[in-house]
C-alpha cells in the first residue's frame, strides 16, 4: 500500500503538477501495520496457549509440537473427519467407592489414571475426557494417521495388560481389586473447539461416540469389544475370542461386536489367556435377588433366583423371569445367617434355553464387580463344599 501510494503521488507530481501529503499517510500505514502485527501475535499466542492447556497434559510432546508447527494446527475449527474412539470404564466402581473413604477413592483413581494416560500418550491417543472412573480417547483427532484403529486396539490391549500390576498396588494398600472394560468404535464425526469464551474444549459430536459408550457397556472385566467398523479396518491383523450380536436402542438392526484377543503386525500385542474357573454345583442353592441395570439406572424391582453352580468369577443362576443375554445385573446374595453381603455386579453372558418352567431364565453370569466380603464368602462356600 505504501509503495503504491508513493508511486501515485510521484506520478501525479511529475505529470499533473499535483502535490499530495506523503509523511502523514506513510506514518499512518506504518502504525497500522505495527498494530496488526501485534494483534496477530497476541491472537496466535492465545491459540498456542489453548493448545498447550488443552492437549499438553494428555498428548505426547511430539504431537503437541506437530500441532503448533502445522499450518492447520492453530485453527482447529469444526471439521468432519473419521475418528476411532476408545472408551474405558471400571466395572462397579460406583459401588466400590461408596464403601471407601474419599482419600482412598482419590488415591485409586489418581494411580489408575496415571498409568492409563501414560499408555494412551505412548500410542498417540488424545485423552478428551476423564469423567468419574471413565476415559474417552480419540485416535484421529486432532491429528490423524492411517493406523488409527490399529493403535487404538493395541493401546486397549496394553491398558488391560497393566491391570494386574494396578491390582498388586491395590492389594499392597489394602484396597479392592479393579476390573476394566473397553469399547472401541470408528466413524465420522464433527470435531473442533466447543464451548464459550469462558470455557472451551476440543471435542467431537456424532453418533459414533454414543455407540462407543454402548459397546463399552456390554463388556465384562478384562474385555475389549470393537465395532464392525473398526473390525473391517483391522481384520487382517486381529486375533479374536468370539463375535456376537447385540441390539442397541434406536438402531433397528442387530450390531455385531468382536471380542479382541490381540493384534499382529507392527504392534504385535496380545491379552493374556483367560483363566476360566470351574463351576461347582451347590447341593443347597443360594437364594439371590437380581436388579436389572439399564444404562446407569438400577431397577427398583428385583428378579428372584437361585444360584445353582458357583465359582469365584461366575455363576449359573435360575431366574424366575425371562431376561436377555448381555443384560447387566446387581445381585444380592441371601445367606442363612444375619450376615449382609455387599452387592455383586454381573453380566448375562450365556442364556440357556433348557429352563423347565415357562417365563424362567437359566443364565450364566460373569461377575464384573465382586467386593472383598462377598469374595471371601464365596471362597468359604466353595471351600466347605470341597471338604
């Protein structure tokens, strides 16, 4: 602009004998340029600070540097992209926390999150949210790579593999054992800065996130379930335990979920072999009240039943009402004494159609949360039978 103005004023003087002021306009242009540079610098520093404050604690230094150095890194406006989501949750932790002191709850969560976030950062995942005892992780936002689904699965396997070490810490500090379920899904969502001037966070909006939470809700402790979308992108390298169909509310067709055992290739990580307990038949069945769980809500109405076969991690139960496979239940075991046991959380993993009476259900339950007092009761019960 300054050069053009000088050229115009010079030509006007030479060819038309016209005089225009020179110093004042050039001074205004210079001052305006300085103001613009300062404004852009402040704006860019604010955006850099936002990236550091948003991602600095939950991304590796390399990823943060890449964000800051890329032309698109500072923008992070809304955009549609394919992301692989990982959701983890501690089984029955709400019930566990009710029986612990606040200091114990915080100690457990801080140690657990520290170990998990360390693994997630190593696999270049973005920790979007730590909520309660759950974690939401992005693979593919804000930076994407071709192997996002593979890294998500490998990350989940390492997260599950570290749980025995976390539980050693729990035992050493006289704290209850933990078990974790993980759900993974891949799909297109809108990602970007969400919020207001006072509070903004980098987040995502779309159905695939909700589906990931639903997938995770079908897991048992130590399990990793993935959607068909993630499976199709990684199937050549996956090792599976099984696959099964579930029905999600709001979706008309059944959804296939895959139980991951490991992934080959670049990451080459596998879950430990599942040690299945042998069920012991009870001559005198244990009476039990079962409360169905829908989402986070526990039904006030109970289903009465009998535990006919029992192990430390699972049980066969004859229920007086029909129930669907993969249902979540809260169990209260009724003892012959005045002893009141803590509730157990379990999932229906097998539905046996051989029940003799109509409207009954014969089911195999996998315990997802087993408090210490109930664990001791079961061990003593099984010990007495063995002797």
